[in-house]
C-alpha cells in the first residue's frame, strides 16, 4: 500500500524532462573525394564515402521534478550523446526533447573558460554561456567563490591557477548556478579529498530540495545507489534497464561481468587448435569455469559454478582460489591437492557459501595439477585458467550496511572487553 502511494506521489510531481523516441546517428567518412571528378565517379558507382553510425535508437524516459536521475552505461553506449541532446548541444534526428525549467549542463570541466581572463571574469563568462543574466550571476557569485575556496585568487588569471583550483572553480560554477535542472557528467571525483567531502554534502543537501532535479552520468555504481532515486542503463544506444536504482546498478555490473567473462571462439574450441591459449597445452586443452548461479549473487545463498576440463591421466587435481578484485588479496584457496578428478573430459560442479562476504566483485581462478614423480605428497601445476576462462561474479546484499571490509558485520564483530588505565 505504501509503495503504491509513493508511486502515485511521484506521478503527481511535474515532468521537467521528457525524452520521446529520440534517435541520433553520425556519419563517419570512409574515403574522401579529392575533386569533383572523383566525387561524381563515386556518386555514379553508388559509393557514399561514409558509414552511418547509429548512436541512439528510440530513447524514451521521463524525469520528474525532485528526481536524482542516474544514466549509466559502458563507454561508447551513447550516454554523452544523450547528455548533449538533453543540453541542446546536439539536435536529435528523430523524436523530441521537452525541458521545463532552467537547465544547467556540466558535461566537461572548464568548457568555456578562458585562461587569459581572471577567475572573476571567467565566472561571469561561464554564467553567461549557461544563459544567466549579469544580475543572476551577481546573486550567486559569492556562493560560487566560497564553495570553490578561492576568495584570494579570483583576480588572478586562470592560467596561473593549479589544475585542482581550475577544477574547483568550474565545478562550483555548475553546482551553485541557480538552475532547476543540473546535468552532471562524470564529475564526482573532482578536487582533493576535502573538496570531495564538500561535494558529497552538496549532493546530500540537494536531494532534500524537492524543487531541484539532478541528472547524473557516472560509471560509479556506488554513486548511483547512494544518490539516485531512479536510473536507466544504456547499451548500444538503447535502454535495456530502467526504474529502480539498485536493479539498474546490478544489471550494469552484470553486463560488465558478462563482458569480462566472455570467451572467444578460440577458447571454446581449443582441442582443435595446434596453438593453445595462455594457461592451456596439449595435455590440458580445456580448462574453464562457467557459472550455474546468477553472476550477481546474494550473500544469503550459495554460489554454484562448474569447471570443465580435459586431461588424459588419472593423477589430476583441481585447485581453486577466490580473488577479491577491488580490495585485492585471496580470501580463499583450496590447496593444491584437495579435489582429485578422473581422467577424460568432465564437468565438475562446486558450491561456495557467500554468507560471510560483503558486497564486492570476485574472480574464481583454478589450476589443474598432477602428482610429482619425486614426492607423492606434492603436486605440480600443468594448466591454469586465464582471464578469458576464469569466472568473475559479484555479491550484492541489501542487508550489508558497510561494504568497506571483506567480511560483513553480521558474520563477524569485535567486542570491547575491558578498558584499563595505565
């Protein structure tokens, strides 16, 4: 009942941005005519001299007043083109864009700044480019300078600023401009640590203002989950997920994991090749790890995966290790001779409990080993899974409150026993 009421309340907020069946293409030249004769000959032969790249295909979404709206996708998916259409830098070939309110785009740091002008002059220049009058810039000038912490430097030429000072000034102009809709493209990592904290506080405050709307393009899924209330995921110019920010962020992670874990045809048919991929050889032409469970897993469940191998002797062992991609280190290693496997072409299924772990990205890596002739208690590695045939997966759990550490605070905690005066 509460969810329905919230949905109805959101629907009652006015739409400040509507993207309706928007499409955009670019023409990429393939050959250049050096004269009228060559251009005429190309035309008679039906040679266009360019290829058409469809960057956006039938994009539809609405942003309501007060939304903190995330747009995510891999590089080349069409995000920046979409932002330039929203900011009226590009005109769509098809569809329409409706903007209701003053829109302040911040697509690239420092665009419109002149190094030969002072910081003060650049604030007024950049404000004018954003569509503000001099009186409007006068009203926001002190807030801009205070936020950038550049009071003593505003009458110096911009070329004398450090790169960090320029970034702070450009970002401050964008976020302190009194607009209704703020469009931000990859700007969450600007400045030093203290300035980033100030930016975090700004985003926390702007989320509380029901009259302000933010559109954020980012590769940081932490930022999407932290700030946004809605999001869309773009892939190859199309929206493939929209709505709940957590679902979109996890789908983005899944798409990245699929890409990282994709195998080319050479890896799939190594037994037919004379040259083997890294880690494989004539004795072990196949060794790869495939998921059975979803590759975005919940820590409340077990993660199931399979290892496929081909080995012609009966002295083989599989060793498994788990690597923490973000934090580094190896949270688990099975040891070299734990799993003995029969000779031939087999698939072995494994189960791994995840209840100890915080959110993160992990890689399952394995080796195939055999007993050494000199000592039956020891093994030697004869094959291993490279990046293409290892398995990458993610753990996500809404119950995890602090994901800094490897182990979640529901599985382990440290208790204060005693305080002793010395």
